[in-house]
C-alpha cells in the first residue's frame, strides 16, 4: 500500500453520545453442508456504526464479510443460520425476527446495494416499476405520486432522461446505469442504514467514483449510516471513517481508517497493505534491458463490425498504433467499450483487421491463410479474466493443460503428462493438483493453471485480458509476481489488457490509453502516468481509489 494512500486516509472518529444505527455483538453464522453438518463461517463478530458514519468491512473472498452483511438484513442463503450474538438496529435486537417481520424494515430502515446489478434487476419489469415497488410496499402514496417520486429518484442518482429510463428494461442500460437504479431503490425511503456489498467492484473507475460520490452526498444530506463491504483498500481509504478487517470469519482489527492504515496491528492487515497495487511513482518497475527487436508491431489498426442495418459499420477500433520490444510488457488500458478487448482479439488472430497491420514475431497477420493462421496461434496465447469460467469443469487439470498439444500435432501421452507436470512446477503448484478438477482449486490456483495451459505450446507472446481483475489483492500480487518471473525466465512478451492503472504501474513498461476505440496516449508508463497529456487520462488517474484527495 502506498505511503500517499495511507497519508490520505484522514477519517474522523465515530460520533459519540448517540445510539449506534447498527451494532453487532458476538455475531456467529454457520452454513449446513450436504451431510447436515454446520460449518461456522462467522465467529463472534462485534462492530458498530453511528449515524452518518461509514464503516468499511474489508477482507478477501471467503472472509465472511458478505455473510455478515446478509445476516444483518436477514438475507442469508437457505442453508445459513445465525448461531448466536445480537444484531441491534437502533438498539433493537432483530437477530431472531421472522422473515415477515424483517420485510417491514428492508428498504424502510435498512437497504442493500448488491454487487451485480445485472442479476439483481428483474429483466421483465421496467426500471420504473422496480423502483416503484419499494414505494408501493412501504408507503400509502397514490400511483401518480409514486410515479413522480420514481422520476425524482432516477434524476437524483444522475440518470439522464429519467422519464425515458423509467420505461426501459435492464438490458437497455449500461452497468453503471443499472447500479444507479439499485441505488435509487435503496434510498427511496431514506433508510437509516445502507449496506453496499461490493457495490462498485465491477464498475470502471470513473463510474465507480461517481457512484461513491453519490453515496457520500446522500449520507451527508440524510445522516444515513453506510456499511461498505469491500476488498478494495483504496475505496476504504477514500471513503470510510473506520475500517474493520475480517479474515476467516474473525475480526483481525478495527479502528479509525488512518490508524489502521498507518499502524496496522495484525500481520494479515500488514500483508493486505503490502500487496495492494500502487499508483504512486515509486513502485514503478525498472526499465527492461532490450533483448532484440520488436515482438509486436501494430500500425493504424482499424476494426469495424457490420450493424446489420442500412447504416455505416460500427468502428470499434480506430487507428491504433504501438510497438512492443521483445521481453517487455505493453498495457492497453481503458474503460468498458474503449476497444481494448477488440484490439486483443485482433492481436490473437481471432478476427481479421478491417485496415492497418499487425506483425508478431515478424509475421504479418493479414497475409496468413487459414492454415498459417492456425499455426500462428501456437505463438500467441490468451489468458482470460475469470478463472472460474475459463477452465472446463469436467476435465482434470492434466487434461486442461495438455489439451492445446492435442490441437496441433500428435504428442505421446507420456510426453503430454510430463509437460503438464513441468508446467505445474513452473507456476508453483504441486503435482497433486494434476488429478483434481477446477472446482477443487482456489481462484488463484485456477489462474495459475490457466497460465500453465497458455505456456504449454511455448508461445512468444501472452495476451492477458483482465487476467488479475477477478482476484483478491493478495492473490493478485502473487500472480503478478509469477508473471514477472516467467517473463524473465522465458523471455515472454506480454500484452496486458486492463482497466486498473495501479496494476499497470506495477507490471507494464509501456502503455496505450484507449477511449471510444481511439488511442488517446501511448508511451512509457512513467511518461503517461507522471505527465498525462489527455484530459481523459488525467480523469482515469484521478479516479483511482486511494488517489482521490491527492489530486484535489
């Protein structure tokens, strides 16, 4: 974690002399497995949030933070139960309340902003109808008054043309717009407590900042308390008055944000802070030593797609050019819809460019026919974003790693098994993993398997498409370290696709910044980050969590 980020965590102490909006005392939660055994996942958690205060509950996947939040609002999974402790809302213990009784306070006293807006909105109801539902259940407003209130709420959360949006369906909105709809529903009745469960983790940084600013404004206006459930220490540093750190269902430490970040008392918190990527200039890696010519050359790349209508083709990539020396890493950064993934797919040979040229290892892609393109793909491999969906759940790890070998030439089974074993060792996984299936591995282990699979054909170039964005900060740090090690040992060239500029500072040598299909800036990481020339680049840097006050 950067010293700058720690210095910026200037949080005020919790208000005193008032009853906490939320107080948990020795809360314990368990889940029942298929053998009817109870597995404790939250152990004696105690915390409190005062009116108008923001508490960040920080931890990695499996730490119990979402389970804690779900227990508060009474939305545990069917096999979950509160084993003990109290959940006091304004001094009243609601831990033993029935679902019917809890429904009377959901939305009215406590609101939840979930992580995934796509799965949280009903696809067959209009946006307006879904926001109105909260008002219909908890107020005696007439239908015209409810309709007016819905439009006011949609405008309040910054949705343009609220009347038109109210009549649209979820699939017609962007991710950021969907999340604003969920916030509109959450604040409709001015609740005393808002639980934001990783509510911005899937959003681009500029959208994330606008959503967090909106929650801040609402808190300041109404005195609403906020429980931020997050794995992002930058968000916690920027927005929280206090932090509680959770690991294995147990509180490791809690206190004022500045105190926890500057003087962490637990080894686990110190590890989290150490592993968090930094946007500050200090962590930038040293310049690579040139080991040859350019491994990748892209000149004026244009990629268009037909619209299927009597309109011009959609131009997803418009005039992108960059060069990547052998053994170095070039990052392509931008938000959703910027064209970065389309560029990656063109580099991998999955689509023929509309115009421009791509040369990899001296081979011009546009000159390759089907057979040559197939052989070319041995030299360029992709590592995808989500290790939970990129591996076939039916196959063993051995089969997953060796499969690319079967696609190009007959390789004896013994040789395939040896290659899989050698690659597992190279990505620091034990041989015992070979006989397992993906479901038996953690997210970090699965991504190591995905990297091993990409390396089995001895490629020259790896394209990593958001390859660490789905991982917790400590696992992310380990994978980035592994990638650097592999690059040094195998002289690999990386194209790193990401929206996370802090990770770019850590892993990349050069960078292209893209927006709307256009390349706005290109250069070394230090040139672009320390002296950004385009307003959009400056906005991206200013929006990085943990960097907010430094740029004000």
